[in-house]
């Protein structure tokens, strides 16, 4: 039987210290706590052994948190466990998120040795004042050191994460960050706008009407966004998702699994899975997560399949985030439904308003549609 393709996400919820804008499930922890978590995580992975007969791994993504905070031996063990349970595609993409200040030559060599072939480095800004404001643990110079070590270790597929729309950030400041980063020629750049999340120190500072005045306004934010696409295109990057840019051949395979509603399994605190039409999310609370581990696989099997309505809406929402959009033929093959009878009316109207376009049988956002993507995507929710 032909095995289906699977992405694996491993959540490592540890950071050196909490950034001021961050609402991800992550926190500082000592070696003992880290070790306990990793042992539980291994148990959780083992409990999904029965899926090994059905799936072949296309990508693994260690995210967080700061996975690079761990001794590399812990990462090696997880990959070893996965290798025991699953077949890997020959060219499986294996990524680890790293933060400057947590990488060493030895760690990077160990990553290479255990098969990691992609790094995703959280830089956010090339401006030290901005990094300090964000509560990051590193400077631009620390990042440069990590970058140099990563290239010397032989990594040829590296993403750099950036963030625009920061408090007090000017157009010039953002374009300076872009120029400095592009000059290094990473294979991939993710550039998201800051979202001020409730429950973070940033929310207290910038969540009020007064605080919001310290953030770039919507016009400035769109100017930065447009400049990003134009500048990076000149540097040889194509935008393939609203906030992601890659050199040819270096799109992130793991994220594409999410955006095309492919199968993925998430292990660790708060990790989400989507397998066989079933959605599942691990508890966010560590105590609940540990208590659930023994039951995880059984609960997962008992999850009802997603409703057709939810599956279709999600497919459109995620697919339209990609610049290549949604193929009408693939949509109809996947759901056995006629696209036009479901979405013909809104699609025609959005095309008339120049927010959507059709290219080679695919429905995709126009530049104008990208600017108000949330409004456009809301049209794909069923009444
Ligand atoms: S390094 Fe990332 S996950 Fe950790 S606190 Fe900062 S933003 Fe959050």
C-alpha cells in the first residue's frame, strides 16, 4: 500500500527568557524540567507507532519556543525515535528553529550529523534598539555570529524571521533591516507584521488607544509590506505566501503542508495535528499535557472527522494565503463538490472588485486582495 505523506511538528516550549510581545506557549526552564518534558514527549511519539504503517515523513519541524536551547542530544533522540517508527522521504525537509545566542559550532555540527537540513533563525530586526524593545536576548551582532557559524557548518537552506510594524519603526528602519538581511542571501525570509497579543507586556503598553499611536499606522504598515515584496523580488525572492519569500527551490515544504491541508502530526505542549480529516490539539497547560500523554493516541483516534463545511472553509482560507491560490480542479477532486455551485457567486463578485483573479484554473488573491485578505477570505465562510 502506498504510504501517505506526513509532516511532523515537535513543540519545544523553552526559551532563555520571554520576549515582551510573545504569547506562544513557551517559558524558561531548567535542565531538569527540560529533560522531564523530553522524556514525556518521547512517550507521546511512541504512542503513535501504529501510524508508521500508513505514513511516510515529508518534513519535520522543531518549533517553539527555542528548540536550539536544548542539548543537541535531545534533538537527536527525537529524530531517532521518529526514524524507528516511520519511513522518511529521501529528501525530507528537517527544520529546527534557532535563536541567536543559543547556537554554537558544536551544536550546529550535531544538527547536521543527525539529518537536520534547514534552519529557521529568529532575528526579527537588524536594529539593536528594536531588539531591546522587543525583549529579544540577542543583538544584530550576535545574529551575525550565528549566521556565520551556520554557513560554516554547511547549512545551505536557512530562513530568517523578521517582524515589521514595531513600535516607533520607520519605513527607513524597516528597509534597512531588509537590506542587511537580503545582503546575506538567506534562502528564505518570513516577514510578519507585529500583532499585539492580549496577556503580553506589549498589550499593556501598546494595546490601549494611546499606546497604539506608538505603532506604525495601517498606511505605514501597508507601505512596508509593499516595499518588502518589491525589494525582495529585486533580490531574487518570490513571495509564495502572504508573508513568506523564497529563492527558487526553497519554499518551506512543512508550511506548505499546513496551507494545503495536508496531513501533519504535532507532538508536545499545545501542538496541533490534522490527520485523516481529524483535527486535534494537545493541552496548553503542562500538567494537563503530561496527564494526557498516555491517552493521546486513543483520544486522537476517537476524534470525530471535521465536518465537510469546516474542511471546505479551511481549505479556502489556507489555500488562498498562498500566491498560487486554490485549484478549482483539485478542490472538486478533494471534496467531490462543484466549486461554482458553492462559491461561484462570491468568486465572481470578488473578481469584479479586482480582489481575486483566475490564473490557469486557480483562484488567487490580487495585490489589492492581499491588502484586505481577511475581508476577502471572510467571503468563503458559509452562512
Ligand atoms: S524566542 Fe520566540 S517563542 Fe521564545 S519568547 Fe521570544 S518570541 Fe516567544
